[in-house]
C-alpha cells in the first residue's frame, strides 16, 4: 500500500493519519490547532489541516521551518488550502 495518493488536480499528496478543519479561523488559530494535533501523532505520520485564512500558506511554511516538521504539500481547493505536515 502506497503512502502517496493523487488528487483530482493530479497533485501527489501523502496519505493522511489525522485531519483538522481550521476553516474560518484566522491566524494564529490554525497553527495552534496544527501544533496540538501534531502532538497526538507519532513520528512520520501526516496531518492535514484545511484553512481559509489568506495568510495560511506563508504561516504554515514558517511553522514547518521553525518546528522541523516537513511540509509535504499545500493544495489549493477553491477558497480553502490543505496543508500536509509530516511529524518529525
């Protein structure tokens, strides 16, 4: 079984172990929700966070860099963006 899938846009995304819907929340709440969810995961597992905040793409890039968690993908889906973080 592969740990990668392809979405309807043809983008390769990792299989998800936990998903958090942070739609409608503004910074810093999506990051705080992600941090809390990552604490529940084992090393190597993937968290998907769905956001609608216009600054979330940059926020999650900075968060991944600061925490050492890998930002596997950021996929725009209409007004929402799905961020895929692999726990370090």
